[in-house]
C-alpha cells in the first residue's frame, strides 16, 4: 500500500511538471481579407547580389483587396476621390536612389502612393507621409501628382495587383484591378 501511495504521488507530481511544460495553444488570427504583398524592381531583386550597387531597387508594400463580383471604379472606389491604392495601410514605395516621376526628381527614401481614379485617367500621387492607416491623407505632403491614362481590360483582375515592366531608362509601375489598368513611369536618369 505504501509503494502504491508513493507511485501515485510520483505520477501526480510527474503530471504536474509536464502540465507546466506543455506548450500553450495560441490562436492565430485568420488571413486578412486584403493580404499585404511586396513587389520589387527588378522583379528578381531579392536574388540580386547586395554588392551590385548599379542595379536600382524599388520596393512596394501594398494590400490586395478582392473584387468579389463587385463593380470597383465609380462604385466601390468613387471617381474623382483620393484612394489609398489598395486597402488597410496606405501603399508605400521605397527607392534606393533618386528617381524622376513626372517632372519631379524624388530623393531616395520611402513614400506613400495614392490615386484619384477617374473614368479615363488616374492621378497618381507620391506623398511624403508613411505609415498611414486608411485614408489619413494630407495633401500638403504631396511631392508630385501625375496623370496617367487608363487601359480597359477584357477580363477583370480579381485582386488589386501591381507589377513592373521595363522602360529604356527605368520602369513602369503597372497597377490593375477590375477592368482597369494604369502604368506610372519611373525614370532612373533624367
């Protein structure tokens, strides 16, 4: 009986020690409805050797809202009103060197991007403020506004998307959602 009691006490002690060492189950939040994405120029920039300083690098952080069968421009995103180019926080763009957008030379650094969609064009805005949630936008911090024509697409783009295409002296930042696409020319030497 004494041995049984000792075994029982040891077993309970062992359970108590193991219970303290058991991992805590953490409940992680689900996937955001508009997940954050990152885009690099060049598209393979994450594979470019860091020693290669001749290669210009651009990095864009943006959220990707989904269409979900909705009409986007003119309805969900009203024409002629400032839009944060995505969802959640404002879209941010980083340049590792001086670039030219429109007629404005922009120093290396991080900036926010906004747009004013219209029926036949967008106005793309480069703004000095960063880390802005929602449409916490201050027009007095604008560096440049550039009008770009829209291209109507035959098939809709489900998730707001961005990519880069080559220019002779830079790159186009191409943005598309729903049936609309625009391209913002970014020049490295001007």
